[in-house]
C-alpha cells in the first residue's frame, strides 16, 4: 500500500492499475462552529497513519433536477478534502493538474466518478488533484456585508481553493508532482473560479497555467451580495444577519434553496464578490491589466451550452414575434433592428451547417454565444495582450442523448477531457465507439501537453496556433478535430453586435 509522509501525518493511499489514489486528504480544518465564514485554517495533525482510501464528504447542498449536477455521496460542512491521483510517489516532478468542479457554486463534488483522475494520470504521466470547497451559502454568501468587524471572510469558497493550492505547493512533491508546474482547470463555475483565481493576489505563485472550460469568471459587487444576505436572513426567519453565525446548517440550506428558487435563468446569487481585498477587481479587469501575465491560458466553450438546461424544460413553440421578444429581453438596450439582424444571421449560419434552425434553436444559439462564448473570447483577448500562449477551443461534438436534442451542450466535454467515458451514464450522454474514443484521446493529450509545456499542440490534432483578434484560430473538437479560423464567425458577430448595442 502506498504511504506518504506529510507535515500533518502519514497518509496511506490505494494502489490502482498504473497509478495510486489518495482520497479524502484534509487540506483544511473543518469550517464549522466559530470557523463558519472564516478563511480556512490548516488541517489538524493526526497520529500514526491516516487511511486515504475513500473521498471526504462533499459540501452541503440541495438536490438538483439535472442528473449528475448534485454530489452523489455524503455531505457535511466539514468538506475541505482533496484527492490525488499519481503514477508514482517518487521524485518524478510530474506536471500537476488541479481540478475545480462546477455546479453553479452551489452543487457538485470533486470526488465524482466523472472526475476520476486515474486515466489522465496514467495516460500523461501527470499528477491530478481534485478538490471539494464550500458551496452555496456556506462558501459564497458574504455576511461581512451586514455583520462587519467580526473577522468574517469573503469569498470563502475561493479561499478554500487557495488553501488547497497552498497544500499542493507544500506537499505534492512527495506524491511525485512538481510544485513549480501546476495547472488549474475547471468547468462552468469551476472555470469561473479559475478566472477569479487569476485575479486573486493570494493565489499568485501557486499555479502556473490555467484552463477554463465553459466559464470565464465574473463577480458580484458588495451591494448585490448584501441584498442576497438580507434575503437569506428573511428566508431563514432570523431577526438579523447576526443569527447566520449560529443558525443550524439545515435551516441555512433550506433558506438558500428558497432564495435560489427565485432567481432567473443564468443569475448566480451565491458567487464570488469583488471586495477590494481577497478579490480587488472584476477578474476580466484584472486580466486586462496584466494580473495573469506570464500564465499560459487555454479557454473554450461548447457550441450549444444552454441546451443542457433548456432540453429539460417543457417549452411551447416560439413564433417569430416571441423570438424577437426573448432575444430583446436577453439584451436590453439592443434595438429591434439589431435583434432581427442577429436572428437572421444565426438562423442562416445554422441552416448552412445542417443544424436545427427553428426559433427555439436560434434562441438557444444566441443564448450560448452571449452567455458563454462571448465572455470566453473576451477574456482570451484580454490575456493575449500580456501572454502569447493563449489558446481557444470550440467543442462541437453532439450528444446522442435525447435523440440529439442536447447538441454540443454544457458539460459534455468533461468525460472526454478526463477519459472517464466508462463512468455511469456516459454511454448515453457522450456515446461510444472509435470516434468517441479518438475525441477523448485528442482532448486528453491536448490538456496534458498544455500542462507539461504551455502548448496544447500534439500529433493527433496538429499545431494549435495561439489566439489573436485578427484571425481567431480556434481548435474545433469533434469526431474529426481541426484548427479553424473564426469558426461560427457569423454567430459570434451577431452576439457581439447585440452585446455592443445593449451596452450602448
């Protein structure tokens, strides 16, 4: 059995085929009682050898209608655990891939079978780390906006990620990893977390490359965060925000669920906050100012992001006037002529590619561009001004599930990146067969190459050119992956025109 000595005590892992796993490793003290809404403290040392053979509990969270969105295992406020997958606990100094799971900052776990780091560790001779962090009201409610002077921390979930990175920096060499070559990567809220870490002073020097999958990082302001605190206090039936410090965890979670149910699609009420200290400015502004200079970045989105969410809804057919109203509502301030022009451009683009182009499909395409792809490309261009090693991808492989209704939806790329196509449900969601296996190999090898060298090129996909505004080279991942210049450019321009008109 593999055993490793850390500064907190010995850990005994699990031998696996071609690698070892250390599961449920504490990287912080339990953030309970007086430590709720406090910056994470170091873990408490343990005597003897601690078994690291099963994952630690996930953060507290509610259920969710989307399969796989919520954590599948035990939950607890005591959730600051990480998992390590390594080819060998030696002096190999391998690249480290550090995963931050998604789930809207309210759901998920780093220990899901989908995120098993074994296939990546074996294929790339790399070390993979996956983490849990505080979620929802426990990690992204900001009571300091209403209860000042009590030493409460903002952005607790983000500070958890920093603490886990610090633990990796101090200990990963004993697990065969290189603390001087750490790549942070995440999807959805995990990618937004990566974007936020690019802007957080406390994270500087703890990672060296970054991958953002379907998220770019955007934070709320203190005024908005304070309003969310007020709503949670009311939903919990508390006389004041002071009561949050000692309220029962179940009651707090129930209040979170009530408040979350009132939000509109795409609105995050529990999320990072610009507080001037832990997160001084919006992540995009920080990147544009050079906060991430010298850090290679790989960023991308899936063509049909929002179909993961809309496919689960019962939606009546949408007539032309309804489509114009819906698009106009997404981009308030954009005139009717701009809306009609964008709709026509997107419809023609999809028809020309043989994609569904009914009104609901056009609405989903514009939503995916405006909510996901535009922000990713904006961040890529901001980073490109300071770091030439900036790469962009577009994932266009369509899921076979629901008779193709999901398209290339949100979260579909993850089993391909992790090589976990055999995990539960992925045969239906991601599909099977040689094309699927090849796409997974190409994505795994790109992520591994990027973690190793800062360049995701490899023989399976050829040269991946860095991004630039003039030609927009983009790696299109599909059954046949290829580099294209400005793919789906008409849809990009349509979304940009709507965003520009709305901003104006």
